[in-house]
C-alpha cells in the first residue's frame, strides 16, 4: 500500500475529513506531505482540471490545459511537480524546474512539508540577493521572462538541468508581448523535458505556441473557453459617469463584503479611487505596476491577513495572485478586452466557493458590454443602485476612454447656422475704420496711380515675375473674403518694402565668390 494511504488510514477514525481526501487527492497518487498541506489549505476533493491533469503530469506527459480562471489549474501542475521533484536535490545555479508565472504563494503553501527550495526571480528586487539564492541551489524557479533573460546573460544561472517547464497564464503572456522572450527561454532549455502550458483561452496563437513547445501533449479542457464559473453571481449597474464612485460606495455598503478586489483600467485611476475610498472611511489598499515590488508585497500581505478589506488594482497586478475566501469582485471600469472580464471574475468563487461580482458601466460602454456578453454567451443581469437616477445606453458607438476631452456622455455642440455665425471680417472692421482717408480715396485716383505703380514692375527681370504674381494672388485672396468691391493685389496700398527691387545678380555673385573660397 502506498505510504500516503498508510499514514491516512492511521488517523482516519479520528478525523472523518481524511476519509474524504483519501478518495480524492490521495487517489491521484500524491504523497502524505503534500496531502497534509492540501488538507490544511481546506481542499478535500480535487477540481475537474486537477483530477484530469495530475495523473498525466505524474506520468511525465506534456499537458495543454484550458480552464477558466478560478478552477484550480495552478494546483493541477504544482502538486504533481512537487511530487516529481521530491526525489533529488538541485545543484548551484542550476534550477531543476522553471515556472514562467508568479505562483510563489501556491508553491509555499503546498510544498512547506517537503525539503525543496524555491526562488522568485522578478524585476524590482536586488539582483545580487537573487544570485545568492541561486548559488545555493534551487528546485523550483518562478520567474518573469525579462528578469530571467537578464540573469542568464550575466551568467547567474544555467538552464541545462531544468527538466520541467510550466507556462501558466499563456494567454496573458501573449497579450503583454512576452512570447518572443518565452521562445528565447525555451531555446535555452534541454530538448528532452516535460512541458506544461495552461491558459484560460485557446486562441489560435495559443495553439501555435503549443505546437512549437509541446510534444504529443495531453489536451485537457474542462469547460467552455472564456466562461464565467457557475459559482459566481454577476450583475451590471448602468450609471452616469459622474455617479460611478458614489455607486461603488453604495454597492459596497449594501453587500456583505469580507474582502474584495476593485479593478480599474488605468494605474492613475487606481490611485484616484484608492484616495477616494480612503477619504470615505474604507479600509483599502492599492496595487499596480508602478509601485515598488516591496510595496506591492507588503500591501498584498496586509490584504491576505485581513488588515485591508478592499484592494483597488489593475489587471496586470492582480494576475497570478491566489487569495482564498475572496467574497466580491467589483469592476469599476468595463475592461478594454472582453477576455479580461472572465479573468477578473475568476478571482472570486474559486474552488467551488460562492462569489459575487458587479460591474459599473456608463452609457458609452454599450459596445464593450455587448462584446462581453457575446464572448460568455450569456447576458449580464441588470441591477439598479438605490438612490441614483437610472440612465440608458448611449447611441454613440464611440467609447470615451480616459476622461480626456469630452466626457463619455457629452456630445459635440451643434454648429450654429451660417446666419448666426459672426462674419469673418468683423475683426478687420476696426483696422478699416482707423484708415478712413485711405479707404475713401476716389476710385479714379486709384486708377491713375495704378499704372505708375505697375510701371517699374514692367522693367523688372523675368526672375522676379513669379514673386510679383504670388504677392498679387495672396492679396487677392484676402480681399475676396472681405466686403466691398474687388481690388487687384494691394491696389494703391502696396507696402513700401515690397517696391524695393531685389539685386538678384548680386546674390549669384556672392554665391560664386563663396564657392571659389
């Protein structure tokens, strides 16, 4: 009988929960130390993705897994990977496995009863400290692609002994432009290895990556791609742009919120909303990519410990974090990408627990909401925030993102009719009145002076005629816009400086002189 079942049988009578876990995780072939950590985490039965993926990972097969966020797919590869690595030890600067996704929390929880070491290789931390950890030997290396390449180029690690590769959240890595770095990292690994790729969606690009990285993989799909878990109660509130913060505060006060994530589309909006909620007395923190790594870790630990009730965050900052017991998710902004809606809601209702998710939309978000409903295949139930005036969807198809220029609900002011618009020459009237003597000169005087003005132009060299014609055309264009009779060129009011003849031959002589010198 396997060691895991022997140890469980001894305590089965004292704890009935062990009997349930024996028929669940223990039946998948996991050892006693891992089962003990899983039981302490509160999980008794595996989720469908875990039940199907764990046996094939233990067999050494490549796996392509597709499951919606919150179904436990991370534990589906972490648990069997720890089981495989428990038999030997790592050498200096040569990690035995590589995870390209920040899953440090899961590894620490599930592997705390095993004598395995891990390292987190991410930006924002001291590279010297990370080198020291790698020099002591690492069994599991969790890294972001950019920092891993930097460390490799500086000679801080070698990947020749990494026999297990995990690419988690592959769809998000694709969106963030990490795939070229991932392809470069895969080229550094041994040809003979076990590779697992997990994603919430299986777009054609993800299929192409799977064909390039995996060898005869076992494909596991436990639910329709890009769907919301059935344990999540979702709703959408349509409010005016100016009422969004008030609507969020009313929803938080009306719901029994133990802990909640509040998503914003932009990092600047995360800071603004964080200050607003703090001002109104809420226990809230902020999490986005512009914050220092130490600040983000400290904020996340406070949120997990219950010191913070709300956490305002961006999509990128919230990826890869595993927070148990998250009761609510609030979308302060409708996400730009409809797939992000599924990822956001997947932060709650995890591992079979109930969750609630609410989205605040403005009339200009009509097309974005329609795209989400088309992706998920179900309409989002409408709800009304008490105390706020109801609004309807806008007919304008353009989305006013970012609050720049006009507001989302603002339409451009109609242009007044031509009769109501002021005449373009109104500003020129004072100048005309300031020279009454010149403007009131008889037309005969202008006719008599015109030949005298044009006489010297007749004798000008041919090269100057285009300049004269150009000047006449410009003056003619201005006079056409004004009232009164048409005047050719400047008429009798040619500026004196324009009557000075330009010594063209001297310019040519100067140019020749400079060329000789």
